C-alpha cells in the first residue's frame, strides 16, 4: 500500500520535472533547403539611437533574399555586454554573431579562443572597404566587422556662448587656458559651463579617452604602464586629473553630474541646461533637433597634453560584430555581416541613426548638416584612437570609470585617482598572470 | 488481520529505510544546488593562475583577496547594511503597535503599508533611482521646505549611497515586519494588556514591559531573516540602483563575486571571495542554531 | 464620577490623532513610488522633462504600447509565471516530504539533517552560481528555464523544511495515534493529517517563496541570457539599461510588470497577508 502510493508521488515529481525540462524544444522541420538559424547578440542602440529599428528592417530584408536563413536578434545591455558574452564563452555556447567593443575587449576574447577571424570567411576585396579594421587586426587577421564610426567632440550652445560673451575658437580648437577662461565667463553669466553625467562612470571614461590620451605618445606608451614597465602615478599618465579636479572645484560642471548617466547628461544639454557637453554624432543630431539647427556648434577638445597623441582623433567603430568559435554556420553569419555593408543598408543605417557607416562605399553626401559634416571630416582625417579600447576590461572598470567618479564626486584627490590606477593595474597583473602574458606579447 | 501480519513481516527493513525515502528528493536537490557547488568553489579557490596559462594548486587567490582593498570595502559595506536591521525592526514594531491600538481604518493602513513588499526589487530600485536623484522629488521637497542644505546627491555621493540603499531596502522590507508583528500582537491575550492598563502603565510602559517580551520569538525570527537578507540578497538593489558605485562605495560581496566570476574572468578569485563570504555567514549559522534550539523546545 | 460616553469617544478620537498622522505619513511614503511610476508611464518624454511630479499633460498611451512591443514584457511575464509555479510545486512537495520525515520519525542522522538545513538557509546564492553555471553548461540546461527552476527549488528547500518541521511538530500527536489505530500508514497520515492541518503554514510558504522567485535577479541574469527565455526581472533591468534616456518608457515597462502583482495583492490581500504570517507566528 504505502510503497505503491510512494511510487505514485515519485512518478508525479519526476513528471513535473520532465514536463518543465521538455518545455521549450523546437521541433526540427525538414525542408528543401537547409534551414539556418542564426542568433545575433546585438548592441548599438546606446551609441546610435535608431540602430535597433535599422536592424529589424535589415533582418526582414535579408529574409526576403535568403528565405532559408532566420536571424534572431537579441539586443544587449551596456551593463552586461561583457559579462553576458563571458558567460557564453565559459559555456562554449551562445550566439553565432556577437558584439563587443573594439580592440581590448575583442582581443580579450580572441585570446580565450572564442572567435574565428572574419577575414577567413570574407574576401580581402570586401574587407578593404571596411573602415578602422586596424582596431581589430591581430596576428595578421581581421577578427570582426565594423559597422559605424563615432567620435566625440565638444558641442556647444551658441545662444549661451553669445549671452556670456564667449566666442568659439576660430581654428575649431581652444588651448586649455582659453577653454578655462570661457568656462569662467559662462559661470559668471550664471550658465552651467559643461554639462555631463557620470553616475555610470562613462563620463569620466570619456575624459580619459579624450583628454587623458593627449599626454601619451602612443598606445604602446599606455601598454607599458599596464604591463608594469611604467608607473600610472607618473603625471604623464594621470596628471590630467588635476585639471579635471580644478574644473569640478570651480563649479564648471552641473551639480547633478553624479546622478545622471552619460546619455542623460547629453540629454540635459539638448534641454538647454548647459553651454557645452561631449557629443557623438547621434547626440549632436539630437541637440540640433531639440535646440534648433542653427543653435548648436562643435569644436575639438581643447588641447591639454603635449604628447604625440595630442592631435590624434578619437573616432572608433566602438562596437565590433564578430563570429563565434562554436557557431555551426560561420559562413552564413559572415554573409549576413557582409550584407549589412551593402550600399542600401549603409544608406539606411545613416537615415535611421545619423551616424556615418564605417565603409568606404558609404555616400558621405548624405550628410548635409554643416555641423555633422564637420564632425565627419574630423572623424575620417588622420589617425584615430579610442584609448579606452586599449585597457583590459578589469582596469577600465576598476580604475578608469572609478577614478573619474572619484574626481566628479570629490571623494578623492587627483593623487588618489593616480594611486587607484596604479593599484588596480597591480591587482589585475597579480590576478591574471596568463592575461598579462598576452598583453606583454601584444605588439601594437 | 493477514495483511497486517504480512506488512510487519517485511516492515522491519521498510520501517528503517522509510524516512530516508521521504528525504531522498530533497536531498538530491540540496546536494546538487548546495553541497556540490560548495565543494567545487573550495577546489576552484585553490587553483591559481600562472603566466603560462597552466593552473596549479596553492593559496595565492586567498592572498590576493586579502590584499585587495576593494574586498575589505565590499565586506564593510555589507556590515554597514546590517546596521539598518535594528532601524527596520524598530520601525516595523512601532507601526505594528500603532495599528494594534485600534486606530480607525487600520485594515486600510495595513494594506497600504504592506504593498511595497509585493513590488519587485528592480521596480523599486529603478523608481527610487529617479526619486533620489539630485533633482528628484525628495530633494525638491526638502528645498521647498526651506531645507535646501539637506538636499544631497543621494545615490551619487560616496557618503550617502549606502544609507540611501538601506532606506530603499527598509522601505520594501518594512511591510513584511509590520504584518508579521501585527499578527503576533493580535494573538496575544487581551487580559494581560488590559491588566497593565488598569495598573496605571502608560502607553509606552505597557508596550515596553508587557508587549515586547511576548513578541521576542517573532522579533528574533524577523531579525535573523533580515540579517540574511542584508548579507546575501542585496545584489538586485545594488545592481539596479548604483552598479556598485560611485567608485566602490556601494559594492557588496555578492556584486563583487559576480563581477569577478562573470565580467573579469577570474573564477579563482571569485571562488576565494565566495569561500570568505561563506565563513562570514557561519557566524549567522550560529545565530540560526540558537533559533532552532528554541523551536525544538517549543515543538517537543 | 462618570464621563459621558460621547465625551469619552471624542477624547479617544483626539488621542488617536498623532497615531493617525504617523500612519498617514507612512502610507503616503508606501504608495508614492507606485503613484510616481503610474503618472510617469502616461507622460510624453518632453512633458516628463519639464513636469516630473505632476499629472500627465498631455496623457499618452504611447509608452505602454511601445513597452509592450519593444520589451517583450508579455513573454518575460509568461516565463516568470512558468518558473515561479514550477519551482513552487517542486520545492513544496519535496520539502513537505522531508519535513514530515524529520517531524514524525526518529532515525539516525535526523538531527544532523535538520541542522544542515538550518545552516544552508544562510548560504548566499552568489557563492553557488559559478559552479552551478558550469554544471548547467555540462548538462546542457543553460539558457533554459529548467536550469533556474532546479536552482530555485533547491535554494528554497532549507527555509521550507525549517518552517514546515516546526509546524508539523505542533500538530497534536493524538491525531496520529488515532489514525494509526485506524490502520493508516505514514504516507496516508502525511496526506490526510499533516498536509490539510498545515494549510496556514503552506500558504505562508507559498507566498514567501513566490515573492522570492518572482523577484530574483542574480540567478536569472546569469542563467537566462537568451531573449526568449528571460524572466521579468532581468528583462526589466536590461530594458532599463537599454532605454536610459526615455524614463517614461522605462516606467511604463515597470508599471506593466507591477500591475498584475498589485491586482493579485488587492484581490487576495486577506489570504496573502494572513497566510504570510500564519505559519511564521505560530
């Protein structure tokens, strides 16, 4: 009796577990042509609002041409972009195509043997049209596809400048002293000189990539400090924090800089809450819409440092799309990425986002606004480096983002910020001797 | 008659194994979800990285953890969160006693005050993110009350971020405490309280000397549950509201473990951190065992 | 001397005014975030930027429809429901059986087993996720709902067993003696006595556990990366990370996620609140 009822319960329990275990199996249906399902972990919307809508359109369009290929796009969030893909790498299963920020993050996964080079699946003739492929070239291979180019420069509110009697630089670029003088004038006129957001830490990271870079001579210069041959406490690397600190102390930033995220800071500029802010092409486009086409101007970041990179631009592909090692259809996945670089898609990309496509075939005449035209010229002339891409992820998170917050929230001095860089680099080197080896061998 | 004899015949062995059959399904899950992972993290925490990529056994991960100031800060942050448990408990008790005093509309109040406990943590976190912004409602109220000097960057300042998170946790958990205490109060015998009132005890004397001792059991239960919450269940609040910042000011152990395990690719460090956290929670286990002794005495 | 009845009533009313004030204050605090969420969800973005705290002007449904389209909230909601129900069924059945054994039988290892359960109650899930992640990968359950169902069921066992053991113990032994004389075996007694008499404790357990599973973020975030498998909490969190500058849209998403819980609460309040404490207060 009892044994029998016990068995009934056990069976019930097992059934429940089986039921839940079998909940979501997709039946394999046979068809004439082999059906290919591709999963694409996609990130771009935060850089370029409109990017999601463009991707939806592109997937639909691709389906028309290749009815056997289904692309399942999974939008990714900035906060978990790295950790989600790291989990997939640990699991050795996940998307066929994934997104990571260029250079450091991409190569970090290359070294974990999680990627196949896209140059093995796409002809050199095609790839030569893609811009900034150098950001992901390693061991003679190109590891991912660029899609767009963004750079950041300073956007300013013309009306506020006029009100405070500030004239924008004739050459398009101020010296640091001119910049500070302008800030003081704006402040005196009761205007917030520079509006930004650093709750998420990216505001500070942009200062590093943009102003911090000016003191350096090359990316290898930075690498020497990362691998421990030089000290981050050297003002060469971290001296610029004093200038940032001075600006914060003088009240040149909005008071709520620490309760806004980076993109909320740009939004506040669009609302007319400050005279200057960092702007990507997309953010500038938004400001032009919100404030009026003739109300916004752009200038290059004032010159602070005297390193060889002081004049280098910062345009980057930002995000890279690449093929994963475990994908069973790398060729089909690569074909889709090539499709995204067809003329029609490149034009559509620009129409959706206002950000230029990273392709030599992109028709630059589409950019008609003089302000945005100016940005494009800066972004495509001369060498371009986004310095944040040349940091190990842990150092970016623990030192770059954190040191910026330290200064913006005034919870530490510039010396504390420098010490944090040094300490975090040491921690990273100790915790990741294997990664350190890769960084040591990496010839930039 | 015959059936009974038969069952006793085979019963001796069955009787012996019967309790274990009842325990079996739970045991399988517990081994899978708790015991295997604990053994595994201890092993992983002893595997250290080397420049050539080959892993060897040793205590390096622990040394690196103890040398890392962020680890101490994260542990300290959990400790500071524990400090909000007394505040939470006292507030819940106070509201429960007020409701118990047959205030008009107490059922409605109870319904409203319990509601935050039903809200999802990310929902609470996102909403409070806006309310506690520098130009959020909280500061707006302070400013319009002429208290502008009190307005703070609640989630963006190193000094205020942890207290602010505590307030949000208290906001959500208080409903649970109120309902729990109120239910216990209502099961008390009326005569005792009435006798105290007749003896001339005032409101506070009555509750302090008569009510509180009666509630000690349920208070202890609540305190232990909340201590566990502050040590082991605050990830969602931190992740949604601050991402551990500014700096590391709101980084808690759970968040730091997650970061090392899934963002920094350092399973060894993550495991060593986890083992240390495990050691700390053993302190709570001691508390728990006291609770168990009480409940055993009651049960027996 | 006797105070007239009406006067006494007025006096008690006056005396309760401070209490009323405190309670009203706390009620406003409790309800305000929900109010804020609701009004923000129906604002246009330009309206929100200039009018954060007032009523929507103009009133719009755009955010709600956008959130439903862009956020896959109905899908996440369904997944949360499946995960919650399945975890509750497994953990309740399994824990009740174990608790019954501990409460009713004397056997070697009983005390050890119960102590272990109590000790496991304080283990932070963050400690367990890395090995569990690798395990789920190896048994090919990663990115599938059963992975989190198994983990939640397991995580809830210690607390459930603890609560049920103390309740089962409080049941009068005479009942079991009588049933035993009537020829009931242990499993019959489990079904016919222990479970029905423990309804308050079971309701408490289900409510507490349901709230836990429904609200869990860390495990869901790590184990369910696939869009179609996400539950509501990571879905909402990532939704927030994705539309940072569109606050009304985010609030619309959270509102949609919250409404069913509030409705459930409003309609089942008595059962909910009383069930929550019935077992714990015992």
